[in-house]
C-alpha cells in the first residue's frame, strides 16, 4: 500500500503557502512507502485565497506536471492531519495514486457520463455550490447514478467567491475543452470505481453534532415547510411541552426555541441504516434542520426543509460532548474494521503507539483520508483550535488527511448540517 503524500500551509501570500506545500509533497514522495506516481490531486483553499484560485491551480499543476487530474473547492476553513485553518489564508493538497481508468473527474462542463463497460461509478466525492437551484435534488440525482447510491463531500463555503476545482488533464472526460479548471455553481468532483488497483476501496462514515432532546415523533400533517401535526397532536403545542416552555412567557420560550433544531428521517432511510444506534445519539439517517418560525394560527412549526407525512421528527440541540463522543466512535469503527485480528508484536506496538510516535503504518490499511465538517463545528465547537482534527488523529491514527469546512455536508444521498463526513481510502489486508 502506498500512502498519499499531502501538505498544508498558511501564509498571507499564496505563493509562499504553495511553496511550503510543494516542499512537503516532494519530501513525502521521497520517503519509502509513499506514492511516487500520483494521478489525482485534491486541493482545498480557504476563502482568503478565493480570488487567486486560478493562479493557485495553474501554479500547482505546473509544478506537478506528473499529476494530470485535480479536484477541490473553497471553505471558510480547511483541514489536514491534526490541524485546521479558520479565518486565515491557507491551502492543503493530497496526491492520490490511482489508475486513470478507475476514477473520473467531473464538472458542469464535463459531467459524469452514464455507466458503461469502460467505467461504472460506485461512489463519488462531490463538491457543490449552495447557490445552485435545487442543490439537494441534484445531490440525490448524483447518488442515484452510482452503484452504491452513496456520495460524500460538501457545499463550498466562502465569504467571497465560491469556487470549485475540476481539471482532467488526462482527457478521461470529454468536453473539458478550453475550460480553466476553476468553476462557480453546480456540482463537481471525482467518481470512483468499485475496486481500484491493489484492492483500494473507500469507506465513509457520518458523525453527528447534535443530540436529541425529545423522543421521536411521526409527522402526521404538514403544509409546505410547516409541520402542523406530530403524532396526531398540534405540532407547536407538542414542541412547547417537550421543551418545557410556554408562549405565556415569550422571552424564555423564544430563547429555547432559537437553540433548538429538528432531526428528520424517512422510514426508508431508517430501514436501510445498518449501523448501530447508540442511546442519546442520532444515526446517519437523520438530517438536522433549523426551526425558522412558529405559526400560532395553525399550531405549526416552520423548518428549513419541506417534510412529508410519515417522516420522523425529533427535537435536538448542538452538544459538544455528544459531538466528541460520536466522532471518536466513527473513527474507532473504521479502525476496528480495517485493523487485522491477529498481528505481530511489532505491528501491535506500532498501532498502539502514543500520539507523538503514531506514524502511518501499513497495518492500518489507510492510504489517505478526506474529512468534510460543518463550518459551525471545528475547534470552537470542540473547545480549542484544531481540537476536532486532533480528535480524528488520536482516534484514527496519524494518516494523510485533507478536507474543508462546508456550508452543508454530503453523505449517502442527503445534504446534512452540523455533521462531519470522514472518508478513507483503504487497502486490502496484506498476507
């Protein structure tokens, strides 16, 4: 298994940050065990560099001519192994060594072609623009075009230009033409085949950032985005009772409602969610949405979603400890599934090494990782700068990782909020 070289840096001048990242990439490529012939680069920049996106892509692709394909986007923050960059100019790159015929870069000018005998998309990394009309429906449509029905990624987040990177220098997607590789709007990303070279595959998990504060209720009546009935009762009355507040004391009631969100799930998703549910935690089938208003006339609750009768709704709130515990859980699930049942003393010592000595190890079978987290999470939500990524490193081990903080997270066929989506490139267990 070849580990994916990666690099990250911050500097007021993008040229200096790019130079630091290139130095890290080349240093890793010179080490035994790291990929030396990468084909796909994942590039993430903070919005401080958004105006220079084209210059950055041109510079990096010229400095790494052996890497023909590029994908990525912008975030108000970006992530790498053990560190996150918020509200500062920064960029991160990871170089993946994958056969050209086992992935496809796509964008608005070079969309993902239908499945054929030459290439069938099993899953896809998706970057999307939140301003795109019906973006949630487009994500679901993209998921439906894959064999697994599962895509992962996030919505670009930026206080300035919202850009995406999608460049296919190998020519494996027709229609690129004279496109520059930097786009605004729509969807872009990388589709992956089921079985990549050397038994490489992808494993993905969703970690929730909210904790339920009520039981599950069935939506029994709704109009547009207003839920009017829960379990056959007026929705507003039931919510106020669950939260322990009354409109007779409007200030206290509104303060409580403002800190409350709703977790929604569809019956089909609950049936298809095979992961174990833990008490007091949401499963991956739940999407969290804001309460955007109250309708006393109809005894309704307006939410940032158009629900349907039969869906399940639970009231919830953001919770730091629940988010930490769930993040540790998904990392542990991945490690337990990948690490061999029987190992030598040398390998066991390497896998259980303390954080300072936890170098990447083949027994972990992780070549690289992508982490997309909500822009409302990150260090501040977890208690300290870079705390979220430090949790990932301690729980998953020291593995190559890049990612960004999104305006919405993509996993399965859903658009989530307040979640993290961790995806790892895995290799077969060595005999």
